[in-house]
C-alpha cells in the first residue's frame, strides 16, 4: 500500500525517548476527551446513575476501557500509511467511488445532524438559566460562537482550547465528588463495591446501550482520531515509507507516543465519567424521576446544589456549560475534517489543494452547528436526541471494529506487528460491540 498524500507534508522528525519527553508531543487525545466528556457524561451518565444507582459502575468502566484498543489500531494504521479514515476505508476503490463501509459511515455521520441537536439544546438550556435569556437565543449564540472558534481550520488552537476544557471540567467534577463525602449523600466503599456486581437489568438496558455508544471512545471519536494524528504530525514525522530499519524505528517510536496520548485521554475521560455517574447515583437516585425536556438541566443541577448548597447552582451552570460546549467544540472540529475528507474522495473538492480544504472546513464549521440547532428547535427533548445518537454510535461501532480487524490482519506491516495481548483485547472489543449492537436492534 502506498503512502497517503499527508505523508509528504511534514519533515522527518526523530521520536522522543522516554515517557516524560513524549508528553511534549501528545494532543490529539485532548481533543477527543473534550468531545467525549460532555453530553454522555453530564446528561446520559448522570441520568443512568439516577435510575440505576451504583450497580452499573462496572459498565461505565468497561464502556470506557474496552474501546481504547480500537483507537490504538486506527492511530497505528494512520501513522503507518498516512491516511485518515475515509481514505483508508476507500483505498483501492475507483476514483470518485465509495467502499460499502463508507456508505455506512456517511449515513452514520448524517445521523449526527439530528442527534447533536440534543447537545445544542442542553447547552442552550444552560445559557438560558445562567443569563436569563430564551433558549432559542442560546441556540443562536452557540451557532455563531462555535464557527468563529473553528473556521480558521488550524490544528494548534483546537488542541489548546480542548486542553483547557479538559482541565476545567475535570477539576470541577472531582471537587464535587470530594465535597459529596461531607454531606448526607456521602457514598461508602460498600456502595462502590455494589457497583461491581456485574448486573444489567432490563430496566436500565436501553439507557445503558446509549451510554455505551456515547461514553468512552465512541464510534465517532475512533473514526476521527486519525485526522488529529495526521494534523499533529505523527504520520508526517515518520517520513515516506520505505520499510528501511530507520523508517521502521521512527514509526515504532511515534506509535509509542500515540499510545501514551491515547492512554492519558483514557484516564481523563474514565475518571470524569465515573465521577458523573457516582454523583447521579448518590444525589439524584433518591430524588424524583428525571424527566426529559426543558427542565432537564435544572434537575441535573442537583448534583451540585444538594452537595454544595443552593448557592452552587450558578457554579453548576458554568461547569455544565464548559462540559457541554467542549463536546460541541470537539465534535464540530472533527465533523469539518470528516466531511471535507469525504468531499475530496468524491472529487467535489481537490483533496490535494490546501486552500480548498480550508474553505471546506470553514463552511462546515458554520453549517454543522446551524443544522444541529434547527434539529433541537423541532424536537425539544435533549436526552432523547442524545440517547438516539448514542444508539447509532453503538451500531456503527460494529463497522468500526470490523475495519480495525481489516487493518490488523490484512494491512499490518510485518515488522510492526503488535503483541498477542493486543490481539486478544481487539477481539474482546469486537465481540462486545457486536453483542451490544444486537441488543440495540432488539
């Protein structure tokens, strides 16, 4: 297989040696964490904790951890061949034609146009309560601010803003969990142990399916990860592939850096997801049933006000805004790259013309939020829309996992073959995705 066009855009760079020096080159995982720790955590995870109690804590950790091996396989393939996902799936097809998997992917990304309406709605509700403005005004503000932050099409600002979001929401939610222990809602070690009973009832199964699709590294994030690896420079820094010992050594080194990036993001989003779930189980479980609609965010604010006091509702709204907005920010940034790549494959734009690429990203940075906002205004049920998107994620994970197996067993460069333990984890992920996808259809 030949190199992708992105391979030629950067100069060769030697990979860093050691963990601490590698930290200077992480970043793609921050963007994914910013996109991950949002709707799934604040809305779906908290709601699941309120409904199920601590009993599904094991499922939260499993949902986050099992998918990282798929992320690693996509990142590894990208670094080896220098292609983003749409191009990698379409390799070998006639010009302007799509592989069957890319038709499925196109349909999946089209469902995002509806599902992310729930995220826009939830974020607009936060703005409405925080600043006493109509929800529709909050929607309008979001569909203007997000494109202004992203229409430049550059990688660096996206990474830095995403890293700041990671810091703010992780610090806030961890503080709230610690403060919980000083209230009547404090959890015990027995409560946490009950979260590992490996129980999944019919009552919580549907919500858990949506949770599996949204929390942790979902299908969308796995799909988009190679785009950020390319823009960071991992594939370019290996140099054009010649299978020489020097190229193999550089490639192995940048794959190692990519693994560090992936596992640091895993720690961030697993910790924050578990924190949201525990707050939902501890604080909201004893309360009344959570209802979908325009009062959803007010109900969820109890995870702060019942812990810190009524005065903390404003703090909750600020934190909720950062959490939800970070997902909108990361998702919009990823969607602009995904659709631009597809347009290049279809020859609607010149994929090798950087000016065409930046123009496409700028247009899509405006188009996606506008469509999401319209979706919410027609269906004012953010939890329903987000769970719907989560189930679509669960179904699409089977295709993502299938292609990961194609990467591993048909396209792996022999001298860069992974370990047997890696292969076992890959198959466990694939089987899990298939089982949960089947459950989504029943």
